[in-house]
C-alpha cells in the first residue's frame, strides 16, 4: 500500500521503479523532518535497492515513465497509472504525461463508479497523451466500462494529440452497450483537447451524473478538436450538463447498436442539457443521426442549443430533434450532403427552432422535415437534391420560411395541416436538373397560410396548389411555365379551400411555354378572392365545370387567349353539348387585354364553348354565363375555333336569361357588326347593349342597316364614326 506523510496528504509509494532508486536520489532510512511541506513525491524504495525512502523534487509535468510505465502494448499499467494520478492529486494537482507507444489499461466493469476499473481522474489533474502515444482498453467481456472517469471532480483536462482506443473488435462479451472512452460525471470545468477516441464498445465520450449524484450534472465542459470515431453505440452522449462548448471537433462513423448517433444530447429523467455551443464541427458517416437531440423522459429538457457552421455528411439523419421538451435550438450556416432519410428532421412539438443559411446537396428524402413543430424559422440558404425540399406535417404552427432557394425533385415545399405557415422574402422553389414531378408549393389543410414574394420554376404540375386551405393569403408570386405547363394551371385551389386571397401574381413566359390557366378554382371552393394578378401567359382561370361558390375575381390582367373556364379539348367540354354556367362566380372589373385598362363590372372574360360541329355555337353551348352584381344583365361570351382553325369570338346579350339576342360574331378582333333594324342608337343603349369597352373587346359597333358606326372613347363615351357600306 501507499503510505501517507505526516500531514496526511502526500502519498508515499511502495516502490519507486522496477529497476532501481529513482533519479540518483539520496536514500533516507527514515522520513526526514519537513517532508510534509516540501514539493516532492516521496518513494519507499524496494528492499533490493537499499530500502528506506527517497524523493523526487520536480516542477512541471510528472512523467509516467518515472514509475516505470512504458508503451509496450502488453503490460497492464492500470494500477501504476492510478497511483500516479493519486500522487499528483495529493500534492495539489498537475500534468501527467504518457510516453510513446501503446499503453494497456484495464477499463474495469463500471461506468458510474459503482466498482473499480479504468483510471479515476481526480480534481486539478491534466492527462497529456502526446501524438506518439495511445491508451488502449484491454479486451474484456463487460457490458459497461470506462477508460478514464471523472466523478464529482473539477478542473480535469485530457489533451495532447494522442488517442484512446476501445476494444470493439476484441470485445469478448456480446451484451451491453456502455463501454466508454471518457466519462465526465457530476464534474465541473473539464476539457478534452486534441484527442482521438475510437473503437469503443459503447461511446467515445459520456457526460452525465455520478451514480450517487443523480441530481448533479456536469458544468462547463469544453471539447476542442476532439475526434470520436467508429464507436459501436455513438461518438458522444451528453445526458446532464449546463454549459457545454464544442469546437472544431468531429463525431464520425457510429454504427453497431442504437442510437448510432454522432453526438446525442439526450437527458435522463430529472436531468437536462442546457446552454450548448457547437462551432465548426463535423458529423459524418453515422448510421443514426449526425446530431441527435431528444428529450422524452419525465421532467427533463434540452434548451438553448447553438450550432454554428457544422458539416453533416453521409448520416442516416443529419440533425434529428424530437419532443416538446426540446426548445430554443438555433442552427446557423450548416452544410449537409447525402442523408439516408432527412438532412434535418424535427418532430413531436419541438419548439422555437431556427435554421439560418442552410446549404444542402446530394440525396435525401427531405432537406427539412417538420412534424408537429411549434415556432420555427427557416431563413436563407440553398437546398438541392432532395425528393422534397421542405415538408411540414401533423399540425406545425407558426413556421416562417424566408429567402430560401429550394431545388428538389418532387415538391419544393409540401405542407399538411399547418397553421400560420409563412413563405416569404424572395424564396424560390424549382428543380435542379429536370422538372419537379409535382408542385413547387403544395399545401393541404390548415389555415393562415401566407405566401409573399416567391418564385416557382420547373414544376411539372401546378406551381402553387392549395387543398382544403382557408383564411390564407397568396401575394406577389412569379410563376414560370415549362413544356408541361400547358396541361396545368399556375395556381390551383381545390377541395374546400375557402376565404383565401390570391393577389398580384405574375406568370413569366419564356416566349414558348405557357400555362393552361392562371388560376383554377374547383367545385367545392368557396368565397376565395382574386385580384391584381397578371395572368397574361395563361389560358384559363378555372375548369369550366368545376367552379366553386361565391368566389370573387377582380382586376386581374389577362391576355387575349385567357379564358375563364376550360380550354377546348378538355374532358366534358369539347363536343359535349353542355352549357357551361358559372353563375356562382362573381366577376368584376377584369382586364381582358394587356393594355392596362379596366372593363365595366360583369364583363370581360370568356371561355371556350362547344361547337356542335358548326361554325357557330349552339344556343346551349355558351362558354360562360356572366352575372352583373345588379343581377339585371346577362352576357354570354364564347371562343370557338372555326373551320380554318382560327379563334373567333361570339357574343350574345340581353336583360334576362330568356331575352338573349342571337349569337353575334365578333370580327376584326374588336369590332361588332350589328344588323339590328329596330334599335334606336343611343349612348345608353350602347353602354348596356355592348358593355365591353375599348379596354376590353368592343372598340367599335357598326350598324350597317342604319349606316352608322360608333367608337368607344371611354367606358361611357362613344363617338360617331363614318361608315362606308360594302356589299
């Protein structure tokens, strides 16, 4: 046994070395006076070297080689190394250096200090493992062990550029998952600097509480250039800590038994992980998550985690965050590449999450997957290569997506049942290499959606598609057509979507491609409001037989080829003989031609009609039934391709559904030839009989039988023009 000096603090070793009296020291037969206060380590000399006592005066580090320890890769140095730690602790602490080579240590059979094993680090001790040194676990069958353990200590540091190695490939047993490299339990101000930890049966690092101090965690733990690699369970587990600082470290290659994470922040019951700062750290090739943050035990939480400039590569998940006890997590400037599932997966009511300037590439199912998340913000960055760029499900609340560029494969953003989702700030959704197989933005269910200042490109179907959405605002989107857009609308509202506002959107043409429609409102949509949209490159605003109830379309800019209804050739329209009556769709003041002017109420949009095989539409083949707000004027407008395959417009009008005039052909683009012989031409008659102004269809009305022609100068003023009758 070691013996104590007279002050009860300094430890006197049984023997100095295995080879002789240490350091050419003077041998004392008895302990001299003053040994209790001098700065020295005293040794009891082996009998074969004269017995008695000798001492080593020193300043600076203590070398384990003084104790005869050498890195021979064979000898078990556990007892001697522990003796040195105890000696240095007894004189007030200091540095202990391992020498070159592989040093074999028995890691014992205890993780939490219930039994012996490994090297028990004491307060104020620094272990230095230089680059040429390696500390290796002697293979064992224990389900749990630890190589270095600090229980209830402080000011404990491990550094030096060397490595610690587990027994993963030599482990004799098959049970357990808790063979650890370094364990900090209930300790304060501890650090690991420039150390590699790899091949452990469990984790490279574990931070938690001592067996008899479950309610006391660690504080002020620092990891700097710590590399934990190829461990069976995970690179590092953080269970109970306040103030953890990690920089320029790496957590790689965890695989073997769950969770298989790189870094796992996961408290036990009645414990917490709080105030974590991770900077410029790498997470790669972990079968589970690169970074996992879980909190689902009783009275536990993870809070205030700040992650700056991390890199995630080839993990099962990049970052995975679960449960409502996880909050205030900020991820800034992360880079992701090739995740098996998701780059970022946050679920089960995690709260107050912020992701800034995320860069993602390679493959993954989703770049960002939010499930039941509350108060999250995704701001800036570029997401490429995932099947879905951003997915929200299971009632996410108060999520903001801003100034982000998404290039995915199926959907740019896919949301179900979200509340108060905002997509704003020059965000862009497109496909990187080909067409998105679905929509740029697809939202199903929920309320309070706010889309403002976004652009959607390369969407094979609808750039923006809303299903069963209510009380939402879509504003200022730029929508780009492609070679498939002619089959789909730019914006589609379907299901029971109601009380949504669609405004100030613009269709951007490449001169070749176009949309089939600017806006589609299907049969069960109710009270949706559309205004100020520039649909100049669309074809129709709605499938003619699928219009909802009391939708309102106002002040939209539409081109000559735009129709409210369905284009000819669509199912149920061409040669069907059915009347397309859209009495539930209130139209007001819409611009038909791109000249910036406005039509009077109740006029200006038209649709394709059934031709019934003739050049003129049948009486039942009206393209669109337009109802003025006063419900006193009925106008039918129809667009038809004649035998020369040219588009020709027809109009009929009257004061009621049973008092309509015959169909009249609109020739010369904007001129109506009226053969009426009974009407007395007055300005009032012109304004009611021909409600479409120069700002829309009717520039000029010609009464051939009366020899008169009138040209509309404003919405209410007509001027008489000379009329030359021709045969």
